[in-house]
C-alpha cells in the first residue's frame, strides 16, 4: 500500500511523529549519563526501573482510555502532556535552576504520556487500514522510528552537550505542535464506546475496577497470553542491544583492525566497535524494514515468528562465541534480520485477534512483551559474572528457542480456533 493511498490521519501522523522522534532521540540516549552524574550509578539505575514501572501501568491504562474516550483525544492529550513535561525538564537544568529531581520527575511524566500515546496510535492504524495492508503500514512507521534512532543520536552528540536546554525546549514545542496538528487535522476513528448501564450509584474508583476486569478477560485468552510470554522470552535477546552488548564488546575488542590496505589500516576500540555495531543495526532497519516485511507477508505467520526466534537464538550465541569485529558484524546482520521479520506483522497479528472495541487494550497488553522484557533483561549483566559470557549468551539463546516453541504452540491453538469459528459461521 503506497503512502499516497493512506488515510489522511496516517499521513499527518507520519510527518508529525517523525519530527518528534528525531528530536527525542537527540537527547534520550544521553539521559542515562545525565542521571548517573546527578544521582550516582546505583541510585540512577533504581530510579530508571521505578520510572519504567509507571510507564507499564500507564500503557495498560492508555489502552483502556483509547477504547473508552477515543484514539484522537488520547493522542492529543498525550502529546500536550509530553510537551509540557519536556519544557519543565528544560528549565530544571538551565542557567536559572539546577534541579535534577525535578528533571527526573519530568522524564518519568514524559514516559507516562508516551505510554498513553502508543496504544491509541497503534489502534488507529488498525481502525483505518484493511487487514491485508496493515503489516506494510506498521512497517513504514517502524522504519520512521528507526531513521530517528540512526540520525537523532548523531545530531544529539553535536547539540546535546552545549545546547541541552534549547534541545529539550524544542522537543517540548514540537510535541505541542503535534498536539495542535492532531487536534485540528485528524478525525476520531474509534468505534462508539457503549457504556454499561448503571443505577447512578457508581463510585469514582469504579472505572479502575472495570479496567482490571476487562484486562483480566484479555489475559484469559490463552492464545494472546502465550503470545506475550513468547515475546518476553524473545525480548531477552534484542533487549541486550543496549545492556549486555556494550559491556561485552568493550571487553573483547581492543584496537582491532577492521580494514588494512598496504600501509594504511583502520582500527577500532571497544567503544567504537559498539558504536559501529549499533549503527549497523539502525541502518539495516531503516533500509530494509519495508522490503523484509513485504517479503514476510508471503509466508505463514507461524513460520515467520518461529524462524525469527530461531535466528535470534543463533545470532545471540554467535555473539558469545566470537571476539572478531567481523564476526560481530555478521552476527548483528543475522540479529537484525530476525528483528525485521516480525517488525510489521506482529502488530497486524494483534489487530486480528483483538475485538474491534478492545483494540487499544490489546495493543497496550501486547506491549508488555517489551516492558516486562526490558525489566528482566538487565539480569544478563550479573549472569555474565556468575557463568561467564559464553554461557550467558547460550542461556539467552535457549530462551529464544523456548520462545520459538511457544509461538508454534500458540499458532496451533489460534489456527484450531479459526477453524472452529469458521465452522460455526458456516
């Protein structure tokens, strides 16, 4: 599906979100360093985990709100809230004041508003795009984000150190502009919410009880539950990209020659090698997401998910077995291909199994694959001290294999359910 044939809402979002994402990634990779300097590494780590917990809860609530109050309204409010958080963050680290605690609170609030935005944005795509075209549309948005991941940090390395206040201020203003654009030029796409009849005695906390009840229904869907568990296991591999990988690569690579021509040679240190590997991942994702997604739609989803987890397992083990920069480059290429295989079709699968009136909540619950995965992934670092790098990477590979097995079982159940439902309709 060509972009010119997209729904008007999606065209506007693609442009607005691209601007916001590039600005966001100009300072986001450096915030861990900022908080570590301000609070110390130990305390900063605990605070960031604490912040992540709030984002998980906000993500689940965001899905409920997207279904109840509408996609557009939640996206506008989220962009507005995120913009205000960034602006206050800018002033918390400026010539007028130095309040890192206020900065951390604003960072947490920005994450919370971002978590409110995501389920509504994903559900909107499912609302306006036919099932056969959803994978390609999701892939374009995924590519847009990864282009920002490639170029944002490069620009940030230039501007962040000397223009932190201006950078955060611009990020806040761009979020505000995005909120205005969404409010004026997009329409609501959510189906009409049918509220339950009440006798007028409802309490202020009843909506929380209702939300918990509806998410309980979702997690009783065994197919969907297996999808989340398999995703959490697979996430233990790709979440190491910014956790175990930098530690491992900086320890095994020491001024290693990448290329030599006569008397000229190009060598990299451990830190440079990690930057090279990270750039390789971002570049491959930006270049090939759409192509690989289109290719993968020609195969059964079951085979794609299972093979993706299998390739994650092979790639992560290769990382632990090589100390060569070229070996790492090859392993990253395989690793990235595994990532791209499911980049577009994973959201499409969620949109297929989710009831129309609960899409926001299903997308929010599906994101637990990443939020829970990111919460567990740091344990790989102490594991490398207990078992050594080789066995740590092998254990991570075995988790990916288990993920492949669960995906296979899940799709067997899903296909049987589809057959039964087809027979009942017939």
